[in-house]
């Protein structure tokens, strides 16, 4: 059920803080913090009551397959901001991607005037309510106000060795910004548990605010002369300013970036980058330490790095067929796909640990392409791959899901706008993912979720278990 937004104009942060027995450290101009302080007590109380009244009830069982097989799909984690259905795909606070496109404010204003703003999505993820355009804009301004990097970060990025992967640079830069962690410094001073949420809130907004400049610096230093594409411009929104600093100054690309950040933000809690942030954060490591760890998980080729692998695979396909003088047809793509599979490699961008249909994040990117770049040759190639690959993977007979995932499409859109450096693509995924995992990290602290500590067993333990329970447990 959605909460109706109530104006908080008359509520001072101090008054709210006193009412809830906590001290507000600093104000922010967006109204987001005050709104969170309004809704937090009810959510805290509801979870406490649920644990007390229903805590003993069983919601899942675990097979030996799941235990050995990467804990696939075992329900064992609370994650408030999104929920995945294997067939329908992701819902963000109950909304599908088309519904987000229909309801969240765009940079131009109304939802139907463009793609949803990431700032609006952040509000939704945190507050479980659709913000107004004025609220989304106020959050843009708040993020701009927090964007200044600690002094040592830019020289550090400039000093990274040539050839260091952009994801290694991103993770290191986030770690380096940890010197500014409000959570770490307040914890060291002996802050109260009741204020963890507030320190996390400060770190969350600060780190999100600083990512565009960090990422633009990484891009410009890795591939160009190190000069930003444009100076930081507070008159734009988060995405528009980020694209200009990258040096990709095209309104179409800024629209793509808004959609890109929104759809990459959150995919419930069990995926590797989300789970890592949650796990590391559960030790009360601050948001910088937790987010940096999350980025390291995202940098794996079975996870976020797949988006760079996809473009590499598509370009490899184009080049190989060109060298052989063979036309790009469904048959020649099928033959190339089989060469990949027979070489013992996966087809990047296809398959998913949980989804069992075409990823709606793929579908919305396809629709973006149909609208903005229908005649682009790489888009046509991606479409033909889409026609044949589910059949190839079904014949291959291994993957449980022969359909494309989010990474199958994103590179082609980026390349259309002149973004050629595909080993950087996962950094953009990282900016999006930061929105989702940081929003949940805020709620982890607001709900006082505990240290995560599942149980592991040895294979000897399993052998004994099977001996003693030939039929398993009921
Ligand atoms: N091409 C070839 N084989 C594949 C495959 C693919 N695209 N997807 C799965 N398989 C194989 C898989 O390697 C496994 O083989 P073995 O039994 O020999 O180990 C078998 O099919 C069963 O795997 P599954 O149960 O269907 O999938 P998993 O849950 O184990 O793995 C993925 C899920 C995503 C890691 C897997 O589908 C994959 O490697 N896909 C390609 C990489 C990719 O696109 N990753 C990005 C996923 C994306 F959504 C994200 O996180 N950003």
C-alpha cells in the first residue's frame, strides 16, 4: 500500500527529532530527511511487532542442491526497496519499470515528457512514495550541495597506473572518500544506536553526490587527457551534469543516462553486489566501505562486468564474420554462438540466476532503441541475436534461462552515443547500483537489522546428514 505524501513544511527537523527521541545532526534542503523521520517510527514498530508475533513461522526450506548451488533463491534476507518475480521481473517499491516511466517525474517535468529522474527514484526507494517534480529537483540541489570531493581524491585518481581497470579505480576512489564518513567518525565518538540511520543517511547522500565527478575523472584520465568534459554544473540535474563532465554532451545521452541509472539501481537483495553491500554493512562498516565492497562484486564477469563482455562479443562477431567474408544472418550468428559455447565460454548477456523470462530491463532498453536509434546497425545485430539465441541456448541444454538480461542491450545504446570505451561500462552500472544498495543500507540501519551470519556446513557434515536422514527433513 502506498503512503500518501503529507507536506512536512510545518515540521521542523528538530521537532521531529525530539518527538522520536533522536537528535538531528544536520538539515538538508530537500525535505527527504524530514519525510524519512516521519515514516520511520511506524516502519520500525511494524517490523518489531512482526518479529514478535510471527517470528517462529517457517517461510522456506533448503535443499542440498541449493546449499551447494550458491544458496540460489533461498529466502533469508530482508530487502525493502525492490522485489523480483522470476517471470515478471523487478518491481521497485511495487512499481514495474513501465510504471516508473509513467509515474516518476522527468527532467522536463511531467512523467510522459522523458525518462524518470534517478533523484525521483531515490526518493521512491527510500520513502515508498512517488515524489513530485519539486521534490526530485530539491534532491538534485541537495546532491549538488554535497558533491565536493575530499582534497586527496582527485590527485589519487590522476596517479592511478595506466591500465588499471576502471572498476578497480572506482572501488578504490570510494574507499579513499571514506575519510569523510560521518558514520565512522560519529561511531568513533560513541554515537547512540538510535542515530545510526542518520549517519548512514549523511554518508549515503554524500557518496551518491560525489560519484559523478569521481566517475568522470576516471573516464577522462583513463581514455583522454584528464580534463573533464565540462566543469561541474549545478544548474543541471544529476544525470545531465554527469554526462557533460564525461564529455558526452547530447540531450539524448542524458535521457539514456537517466533511464540507465534507474533500471540498474536495484534488483532485490540476493544479487552479488546488493548482498555484498548489505553483508558488509551488517558489520557496521560504514557506507563507503560497504559500497566499495559492492562494486568489487559488481566487477565480476558473471555479474556487472557482463555488460562490457557483451559489447566485446558483439564486435568480435561482427569482425570475425567480416574477416571471413560471411554476411551477418541468423545462421552465421548461430554458428558463432556455437563456437563460443564449444570453447567452454558463456554467451554474455544471456541467462540469469533467478529470472526465467526476458529481463524487463532489456525490454525497456529495446524500446528506447526503437524510439531513438531504430536504424543503428548494432541495434539490428542485437535484435537478430535476440531472435536466435534463446533457441541456441535451449539446444545447448544447460542454462535454466535462455533469455537476455540487462547487460545484453546496454552497451549498444552507449556506443550509439559515442561511448566507445566498453571496459568502462560497468562503472555506469555501478553508479546506478549505488542508488539501490545505499537506499537499502539506510533502511538496514533504520530498522536495526543485525549482523548477517548464515550457517555453513562441511561436505562431511552433509554425508552424515544424508546417512542419518535418508529422506531428508520434511
Ligand atoms: N551461456 C552459456 N552457458 C550458460 C549461460 C550462458 N549465457 N547461462 C548459464 N549457462 C550455464 C551455466 O554456466 C551452468 O553451466 P554448468 O552446469 O556447466 O556450470 C548452467 O548453464 C546452469 O546455469 P544456470 O543455473 O542457468 O545459471 P546460474 O544461476 O548458475 O548463473 C549467470 C547465472 C547469469 C551467471 C549465467 O546465466 C551466466 O553466466 N550468464 C552469462 C553472464 C551474464 O550475462 N551475466 C550477467 C547477469 C546479469 F543479470 C547481471 O548480474 N548483471
